[in-house]
């Protein structure tokens, strides 16, 4: 998707502070962090929203949650925990229409 900001990050056409990558998933720092640790975990393949996800998208979206687990362990957060959030649609607060899991940790969220 040419006009999708997260597809451009996946394609390395827009810079981002990348923290995790595998064959299906990319995770990078949110440009406007709302917690001391605020990452966005995205499937590499464009899926606009959970609202329109299909059964065939379940693997890629599930892999985002596995990536969250890996990130949590790598950051030593497995015991203390962290928050995962997926905003869905306009009233769900979704602004970027490429599925992403917010990974928030290290203190209280700002402005949530
Ligand atoms: P949403 O409200 O759609 O769930 O969250 C979109 C998130 O993407 C926001 O937290 C926003 O700060 C972040 N964001 C928007 N544009 C960019 C960008 O170009 N780079 C990065 N790293 N984050 C972005
Ligand atoms: Zn996209």
C-alpha cells in the first residue's frame, strides 16, 4: 500500500526506530510515545483494521502478539507486565489504518 505510513516503514521508505523484526512482523518506537516504552507492532502485510480482518489474516495478527511476548522477555518485562492495545475504527481511536498493536510499559500511560 503506497499511501500507508506503516507499509512505508516496513519497506524502509520512511525511517523508524526498529526494535524487532521477523518474517511476518515489524516493531518500532511510536513517534509520539505515551509511556516510557511505547512500541507499535505491525504485520508486514497490509491489513487495514481488525474491523475488516479475514480468517486468513489471523496468523499474521497472532504473530504480532508472539512478537509482543518476545519483546517483553527481551526487555525484562515478563514479570512486571505491559499493556497491549489495538484501536479499532474511528470511535476506537484508530488513526492509522494498518493493524498495529500498541506495546506500552514502564509506567503510566500519558493522555490515554
Ligand atoms: P492509532 O491511534 O491508529 O491506534 O495509533 C497510531 C499511532 O501511530 C500513534 O500512536 C502515532 O503516534 C503513531 N504514528 C503515526 N505516524 C507515525 C510514524 O510515521 N512513525 C511512527 N513511528 N509512529 C507513527
Ligand atoms: Zn499498510
